[in-house]
C-alpha cells in the first residue's frame, strides 16, 4: 500500500493537492524548532505537502517560513488580513522575504476582511506572478468584528473571483453544505476544509471501540477526518498539529478513504451529540 495520501484536483486552479493538509493555528507557536522540523519531514514523507498558515497566527507563520525558507517542495497557503492597502503590501513583501520565494502558492483574504479591495489586489498579484492562486476564507459572519458574510462568500463564488475557498467543515458544523459547497463545485473552485475536529472540541468524546470498528475506523479522529472527505467538493482537509505521530495517524486516515453514506450519517449524529452536551456515547 502506498505511504502517501491520495490527491484531488481543484479544477479552476488546475492543480492536484493532497486530500490532507497541515494546519498551523495554535500548534506552531510553542514547540521546539526541532519538533516542527520533524513534523514537516513527516508531512513530506506522507505526501502532505500542503501547509496553511497566516500572519495573525501568533508566531506560526514566522516559524514555518524559517523552516521552509527556499524550499519550494511545499504548497504554501497563507493569508492577507489587513484592509489598508499599504499594510497589505508591506506584509506580503515580508512574507515573500521570509519564505525566500518570488511567489506564494495560495494567498487568501482572511475571514473576508476587506474582501472587495483585497480580491482586486490579489488578482493584480496573480497577473504579475507574485501569487499562483487566490482564495478567501470564511469562519462566520463578520468574524472578530471584521470581514464579510455568508452572502458575500456566495457572491464571490458565483462571480468566480477566487481559485479556492477555505471554510469550516466538520461533522457537527454543516451549515455550508447545502449552498456553499455545491456552488464551489459547480464553479470548479477548490475547497479547503478547516476545523475538522472543531478545534479539538469534538475529540473530547471517546466512542466505544466496537462502534468505531463497525464504522471501519480505529479512532474517533479517523472517523471525523473521513467524514469530511466524504464530501466530494472538498479538495483538502486541514488538520493542525505539532506532533509527528498525530500527522502520521491523520495521513493513515486519509489513505483509508471517505466514509460511506451510512457511516457518515452515524458519525454526524454522534458529533452533534458531542457538540451539544460534551458527553460521550
């Protein structure tokens, strides 16, 4: 059996990406550089060469950039946060210097903050070759008092203004499955799914091993990842970790393939009960 994870195609971008990506939110701030380097080695060995970060993820992007400086073997997805044009340009120049690159693979408007002006700016950077692909991320309406709305995201997709969208998606957070995911698929826009574990909240549960075996899974985290991959619109699911053993387990889950419809329904039911009460099965 192959040791690398499968890949899916983002049609508008015309690029194949691993179905599992490495997130850095709340995981790359504190661990020793040696451990983070081991995580990246494990990612490379597993074919998980997509890594997602942002300038506002504490020290995560600076630490990631230092480890990847001059290394073009990873597909780097990062973000612009500011709404002031001069600040956006200054941060982007700093990102290019930090990674030792002339271009970023995927640059996303973070939480739709200043999305109208920033998407216009992104398109100019793409035309000039400083950005390969453009994107927008959405967590919830007017996140952190800024950003845009669900309606804005739908408009961006309908107008095909980006190559990728990054959205919340897990077995207990399915608000975007009825409209955003199908619309992105119709437009050929790649989908990066964040928060597969609800930032760890869904992992509070410890389902019985027998029930997991009936699903064809070994662990609850495997079931949650494979639930996300059961959505054909999803290009990659981003799982943040700073532990090589967790990355290896996530890669094994991705290699096991999506859950079937019946199994996915079981997982969703259990995840919703966890989200509602925090209690186990």
